[in-house]
């Protein structure tokens, strides 16, 4: 319902990778919402978050009096409520793969998450990565290449045009920029590097990055 009142509760824009996902999708889809940002470094952060969600985590989407407290669940809800926004690919085969890729991100790549936390604006290339992290990177590079080759079509994103899959992998693009000097070492033929550039060229990604800069300046 286009007139639904949305309130999106998020964490810091510099570090909150899960918050970025629905925020980016809503911005790209042109779905208006009120933003509530919680400083995850504040001493009372848990109390602040629980004022919006008993789960004690961000992001949280409030749709009028309905609370949704998981990033992928938020994105699925928005896709259902706003079918014209094209948050999933229209082709059934592409849509199935986009859902699988998004779910793989949602439940996997723990080593990358643990050892390479999102620092949106940082540049900290590492000479070496632990083998589990390397395996995650190689898998993601392979996945991006496969999606682009099979479904990239006439656009720069995983399934040609921006979709939930891109929202799910945007924080990964940030991690790769921060920690990896040369994606070619992980099997990239240029596809992953070009995809990362496309993600960071999004107006909404630039807006999020500006918010991160403001956070750093104020800290």
C-alpha cells in the first residue's frame, strides 16, 4: 500500500551492514520512510533499540503498527507491498536465483562477517586473509560472475536492474573495497570490480556514505 506509514530503525551508517540493506532498497525503490538512527556505540544502545523492537537488534521496519525485525523479511515484505517497485526480477528463473543468492548472503559467509566488519569509508587492504575468509571471497566472486553472465542483461547489477539481491550484497561490496587490494587474486576477471563500482555509484549509496562521513566527523 503506497500510503503505508513506514519507520525504519537503523544503526550507524559507518558500520551497520544489516541496516544498509533495507535502507538502500527503499531509497532505490522510491518508497518513502522516516529514518530513526540509533548510535550503536551509545551506553544505552540496548535500551534504545528495545524501545523499537523486543528482539534487541536493528534494522526494524514499522509499517504503521506492524513490526518487522529482520533485514530479509523487511525486504520480502516491501516487495509484496510494492510490486511495481521491481525489487525482485520479473523473470521467474532470475527471481528464483536472486532469492537463493540473497538467502545465501543472509545465512552464510560468517568468516567474512567476523573478520572483515563493515567500515564503509575505510581503506585497510590486507596482505593475507584467513583461509575461511578466502573461501568466502572466492565464492562471492564466483556467484557475482554467474549472476552477471546469466542475468546481467543491459544493466550493471546482478540481475540487470537493481534488486533485493544488490541490497543484500552492498555491504559485501563495501567490505571488498576496504580489505581487498586485488580481487584478481580471488578469481575476479573484472566482473566483481565493475559490480562494486556500480553499487557505489548508486545515488542512495552516496547518500548513505555521506551520512557515514557525518557520523565520523561528529565522533
